């Protein structure tokens, strides 16, 4: 069972920045990334990085403001969030995905709260 440990959430004013970190307990993950769940809404994709190529994908709502990066040696992924908006307020969950012969397995962190005040 892969464990994901997140850190870096908090309270920030609109226009500010935060950086989230997520450390995985082991390698062999195909991708790592972030999802978020705003109050009263469904969980949604934010960003992800593929370890084999370093390529990244982003939700349209965060493109140009958020940057995902990874440190392969530390099994850690980072999410740099700039120009934060009140609508970015959510619980952010780290995701790790493993590809198996049967399909894919998703692992989740415990979640970290990000609150952006206007």
C-alpha cells in the first residue's frame, strides 16, 4: 500500500502563493498529481506529472498560475500555486497512480486545506 503524505496548505490572501508537497512511500507510480474538492462540490483534477517523461497536465482553471514539478529521487511532487483566487479554496488531495496488468490503482493522501480570502 502506497502512502502519500501532504504538506503546505494554509490560509492566504487573493493574489498570494502557496506550495504544496506530497511524498510517496515508494516508487513505481506512473503519475503523481493533485485533485481538489471545493466546499459542496465534487472532487476535480488539478494537475499531474508523468514520472517517465516529466510531462505535466493541468486543468484549464489553473493553467498559467499553477506549476507541478517532481523530485524523482525523493518520490516527491510539488504544486506551486501563484495568483491564487478565492475559487481555489478547497481541500487538495495528492494522487498517485500505479498501472497494473488489470488496470490502474489510485492512492490518495489525507488532504490539505487551502483557503484563499478575498
